[in-house]
């Protein structure tokens, strides 16, 4: 992957969530497929992330809140994101 922190249409947003109720939800960007690396490990269970603040939210088991939404926990650490539809060497969004 590229080592450059880039911006533009081929770099995922700084903050994105998969829950349609969130103000950070964007179906068009999610449909492209977002790859997330958290603390050096590629993760597939991320509910929400913020690159600039350095955190991800993951589901806390099968527990739900009183509205039926999954409970999440916030984990702190370096976050990198890229669009999976761009092939083997896509531009990566990361905090410098």
C-alpha cells in the first residue's frame, strides 16, 4: 500500500459509520468496500472509525441496547482506511 496520506475521491473519509442512523453513514462510500487496518491488523468487524481521533468502534458481543441496536466499545489506536475496489495498491488515509 502507498505510504502517502492523500485526500480526494479515491481516499475514504476521516469518519465513517455503517449504522444508517449515524450522521457519519454514507451508503455510496460503503458500497465501494472500505478496508480498515487498526493497530497494524486488518479488521473486518469495525462499526465506525475516525482516523484523525485514532479510534474504532466494534460490536460488544451479541449484546443490544433497549432499541435493539448493537452495543459497541471504542478502541483507541492508529487507524488506516482504503477503498478495496481500487486493487492492490490503493491510496491509504491515515493520520500523520
